[in-house]
C-alpha cells in the first residue's frame, strides 16, 4: 500500500502520495493481458511466526467467547451493536485463516484490533457503547443480506455531532482506490488512522469497504447501500444532502453510482478512475479486445457513457490531474455528455499526475459546498431517465416498468408544468409509472401527454389523458400506463396468464442473483452424467473460494435435501449439478426453459408460430441459466454458476463485468479456465417473458 502523508488545507485534507496510488495497481499493463498467466489476486501473504499465530488465535478465541456471551443477551440494543465488535474478529480471523497478512508489519495491527474489539465487548457488557457517540474516526459494521457476513465501514464524524441534537448532517460517501492488499485488517487500520482525502465541516463521511476491490460493482454496489442505510439508522442524516465521491477506482465507483441512481444524490464528484470498459482497456491496458456479442451488450451495465444523459439529474463535478493517464475517464464522459447537450464541469489539476492538486481540491470542495447547500431536488420539473435494463429503472417521479427488449436503448423524458400538464416522451418502453410524493402535486387538474418518439410499429403514438383518479387528498399523485397493441392505456401491465415477465429485480442477467441473498445448493444424489457431476462440483468449490476471496464473505452452502421453505421464500437458489444429482433441480426441471430430454439438453424457441429446437449432448454439456424460481417466482433460481467474471478480470477493475447473459450451454470437453467455465457452445438472453429467443 502506498504511504500517505496528510496535509490539512482548511476543510480539505489533501493526501500527498509518496509512491503514488498507482502502486496499488502495480501490474495494470501488458503483462496482465495474457489469460493463461494470471497472477493471484489477492496474493498470498507472509507466513505468520508460530508464536504470533498462537497468540492471535488465543485472542480470537477470547473475543469470540465475549461475542458469544453478548449474543445470549435478549436486549435488542446489545444485539444491534454486535456487528461493531464482530468486525474485529472477522478481520483478524480472515487474515490468519487465509494467509492474508501481506506484510509482517500488519501482525502488530491485528493485536491492536483484537484489543479494541475486546474493549468494545467489555463496554457493551456493562451496557455502554461510547463509540456510538464518538466524534472523529470511528469504525462500525453491519450484517449483509447477501450472505449474512459482517462487513466493516469507516466514518469521519465531525466535532459538531451531538447525538441529542435534532440536526441532520450532510453525508459524503467516499470510495477508496484499488488496493489488492486491502484486507479487512488493512481497511480497519486505514479507517482508524486516516481522515481521508476530504473531511468537510459539519459532514459525516462514510468510507464503505465495498467488499474489497471491485469499483463498487455487484456486491460492492450493494455494500454502498447497506452501509449507508446502517449509518442512517445510527445517525441523523439529511436525505437531501448526500453526495458520492471518490478517486482512482473510487472515481469509477462514483461515475457508476451517479448514472444509475441520479436522483438519490445531491452531487457527484468523480476523480480519475475509469468510466467504461472497452475504451479504457484499449487505452490504459493496451489490450486487444475480442468480445462476444453478448459481452458487448453487457458492457452497458457499467459503461457510464451510455447512461450520461441521466446526469442531467445529478450535479456533477469531475476532477483529473493534467498529466494523469486516468484523465481518460472524464474525457470519455465529457464527450458523451456533450452529445446530450451537457458541458461537463471538469476541474483539472495543473501539472499533476495521479493525485489531487491542492488548489484544485479547494475548488472542488467549494463547488460541492455550493451545490449541497441547495440540496437535492426531490420533485424536479424535468426528469431524464435512460436505461437498457429494469435493474436501474427510476429517476425522481418516473419509474420504467417494462421494456421492449433488455439491453437495447430505452428512455423517458418527462416534464411537469405548474398548470398540471405532464408530458412524457418515451422510447423502447412498454410500461411506466409516474408518482409524486405527498404534498408535491401543484393542485391543478392533470393532463398527461404520452409521445412515443420511435415505435416498432413504424408510427408514432401521441395520446393525451385526463385521468380522474390521479390526484389524492394529501396532494400526492400517481398513475401507471402500459402499452396495449398500438395504444397506451391507464393502469399497470396486467399479469400474463401463461407467461412470466421481466420486472425490476427479476430481469437478469446471471450476475444479478448475487446482489441479494443467495444459497449454493450442493447435490447429494447419484449423478447420471459423470462429466457434469465432476465439473459442477469443481465449479461449486471454486465458487465458494472465490466468493470469499473476491467479495469477502462466506457463501451460504446447503445440501439439496436440507433446503427449507424459508430458503425458497427468502433466497435465490443456486443449484449445482443436474436433475439426477440435485433433488431441488429435479423438482423444477420440467418447468425451466432449457430441459433435459433423455441424453439431450433441449433449448426450445418459438417464433412466428413455429417451434425450433437446439439440442446438445448431455453427456458432455451442461446448462447455466438464471430464471424466476418455479417454486417462488419472486426469487431467482440459477443453474451451475456464481458471478460470471473469473480470475482474468481480477487484474483490472474495468474487466469486472458480466461475462454471460441469461443462459448458456457449456461444452465440458474444454476445461474451465481463467475467463470461461468451459467452451460456451451457445448463449443468449431470454425475451421479456422469460422465453428462449429464436436463434440469432
């Protein structure tokens, strides 16, 4: 890790880099462009001397016993504070168990953490919790819905904080840079010792761990919201003065959270980093890209230039060093924003490389202060929302409920006048909702005009509605609309009698299942297909290891015979094996769109009234897919896959994107590698009703 020397500048804390932040991403270059020679991330740490190992284990045992006694308490306040203690045990235990002390100097830090954890446990046993009202640097934790793990986060609590005061503080979320040795031990130590890049007056600064080094994508994205919600429960936060900020990899985090959730934030402040995948890898990594067609589609998930229009809704101030190669991120966004008629505010540090220039830091802080003083506009007169997926479907008072086709451009431009007229221009959208919170509707009788700017029906649709049940007595207002044939009609999309429909939270692709609670379901039956069984068990073992290694948690794993109704109701089920080996798979096999038939895997598609089948030899092919669970269609079922990017992607955060769409057939005659789980014989997205599409 680079050594940082803080220099206070007013309300700005400028960090001068002795060896530079790039040092933490030392091998981001041509040497990391060969999938066959992938180095381990994170690397194995140093060997812990036997005496230290014994003492640390004794300290872990003592802290675990203290936590166990506290867990027996029936006091809800005590139980709610246990994650603030468990973070210490988890950090040291993980480093000791998985050889993740990356430098001998980290071993004394582990002793400090165990001591601090034990001090908190002793205080809590007495009914005291002084860290909950402390100012300055504070570390805390929460239990994640994804895997039940305890995740840490850091806070900078201003001196002005008073737990008895009704005053609500501004909240800045600061996202850290890439750090391949950023273990939980190192993260907690950083957050105990370093204020960070900025510490504005009267502001609580939240430093999410982000589940290690992933640019706050996937589980790292969920970590942002889980940590933020935990802070909101424990501190009084002004919902209209929350900002997202970061530098280097943290700048990439900021771009993606700003474009995906544009009306949640008062402002965004990305610095350096990357803002999309293909241009960055070609420019920064000097990589020759040869993506499959579905990879190119899926790049859109985190390619922020494709979502630039959404920044109409989020005040954004970018920063780059003049000589920083990662200035490319803001340059790409500047071009994309210009195409939407927006000029990027881009503060550039003169003569500066990969760091913050002191005067530029002051300019950034002054700009953010002015923006945040105004606060977030919860009910803007104009709303812009562009998205290729229902995963990110909301901006202010507009929600997209249905798409013509996932991973194709879709958008809504909406405007509201004081007269009560609402005009919406839609493209690629089949259903939407407009909803104004209580007290925000102007009060005039509504007139709603819907214009479909481009239509697959080759004729624009322009309709006007004067709904009678739009306004409520509390001056809230709302209504849904959906397409029926060539017309827009009032009301939600009626449920399909025979088919499912892609909706927000159930839209795929495969990686989406791992942004919520999931359980790996291990097969225990006698397998019919030897190759599938060996491959699936190997991939399951790998998935368990790599979930811990990359997303810093312990995946839930249960045998198929032990899955309960509660698991089905509350979890996404990840089934490994085939219907002969996995009992849960057997229960739903005939209700999935890809099915076993004898010794064949059948992929059946219907189009134009005709049915077409593609078949694969089941003795050496296996299915991967995501689909609404037939046992509980409100949750996913996944076959034979964890998150879909593999070891090669660990070397550069811009590579960490979905590698597979909604389904794939794997040819097991090619063994798994650092990019793919085998040879991908076929793959595609399901259509909007979760049916197999006709062959491309």
